[in-house]
């Protein structure tokens, strides 16, 4: 939903396909540069806490963007900054999630668990991209961003309910 809303909104604000490409690529560029550091952080800290905090930070980023859109104050630099910040946040989130998964399942099940995570990740990309346009039509870009913020906040809460086993959190 967020990727569709971001692209739609950047193009609506600027009319520029170059701006659309730059803002869209910022998440990936920051992820590429920061992921090694995110992996180090994920190795040294409580992974469930990191996941909850990073999903909470994502909720804050998207909630703030929703507020700016709702109040008609959104500018393209807000979108660019949010994309970069979200890339930074996810450079910690993704390694923490994969390490936590690898600690929660047996070695025999690890390949299947990671394949399932990849499947769900890709299905979410397809399903939420399809929903994104419809949500924008129904409730506007601000509503789409509020929905994404809500889903991240919900995820941050749910991860805290995952039971801990000895040695799994860190």
C-alpha cells in the first residue's frame, strides 16, 4: 500500500518521473548502505525488541506522512526523507527478523521457514500493491498512509506476544 501511495503521491505533487524514481530508490539505497550496520545491531541486541521498535518507528513515519497529507502540507522532500528513514529502520528490522526466525525453528526446518517468509513477503507485495490503488480511491492517500501506520503499530504490538525461548531473543 505504501509503495503505491508513495509513487502516486510523488508523481501527483511533482509531475516528475525523475522525482518518482529518486524517492522510490532512496529506501533501497539506504538499505544497501546501512544493512551491514543493521546486522551488527541485530546481533548485539534483543531481536524482538528491535523488531517492535523498528515497526513502531515505521508506524510513526507513516503516521506523520498521513498527517502531512491530511493537512495538505506534504512536500516531496518529506517523502524523500521518509523513504530514507524507512530504509534505515528496515536495515535493522530485516536482519533482526531473519536471525530471530533462524533461532526459532530447527535447522531441518530453516530452509522451509525462510522460503515461507519469502513467499509471504512477495505475496504481500502483490496483494497490497493491488489494494493500494483501491484504498487511495476509497479513502485518499492520507487514509492509505494511516492504514499503513496502523498495520505497523499492530505488528509492533503482536511481535511482543511471540513467546520467548531461552536464547532466542538475543
